[in-house]
C-alpha cells in the first residue's frame, strides 16, 4: 500500500509536501478546483483524479491543466458518487473508455458493496483501485456500511490478483 492524501486546499498541499507524500489524489468534489490541481501538479508528483460528479468537460479541463505544465503522470478514476453505489449504476465500461479517450491510466474509485466491482474493473483495464477501508465496522461512521474491513479487503486484493492471473 502506498499512503498519500487528498488535499482540499492549497495549504494542505504545502503541509503534505513536508511529509514527502509520493502522490496526490483529487477528490471528485475538487476536480474542477483548477488552482488546487495546479498546486498539486507543480510538485511534479503523480496525480490521481476521481471523476465522481464531473462532466466530460470537467475531466478534459483537469487533464489539460495537468498536461499544460508538463505533468503526464495522470490517473483518472471512474467513480459513482453514491454511498453506497448500486451495482447497476457502476457503469464500469467507462474505465477502458477513459484510458482510450484521454490517453491516461484509468482506475476505479469504488463505493459499491462487496468486492465484485474492483475485480471487474481490473478485467476492464483498471490499474488503480480505491476502496474505502475501516478497521472496525462497529465504530461506525459515514462510510462504515460500504467500507471493507481487513478480512474483506484482503479477500478483494486476492480476488483482483487471481483475476489478473486468469487474464494471462
């Protein structure tokens, strides 16, 4: 696991730089915050952008903003901004479309229940999977009901790895 963070303003990027994070994630609600994106890409580190509520023009603008300053270390995550997201709303065929349309690495920010969506996403070409994790579901919290605990997360990783092996 690679640990990094999603900054929500420029001062958070300054703070995270003191921790020498290896990459940044732009949450879907910030994917139109061009000053934040410019601050992140000025670090010359990989950027992962979640689409969530974005429209096509928003994704294009974020990618263009990154590429204009010479940072092509871009990953775009297909995301359905529902908590939890219903399986029928996952629209995972967007993953290969993102990779082809924008010439970027694509992945999945998954809010569905269970581990099926990440497995299907990998089969469709996802190179990055984001899934909510919780140490103990009994603690509760806004995403506890669709987060994976340690056992479930381990099962997801193992299922993803098996799917990769099966693809050859």
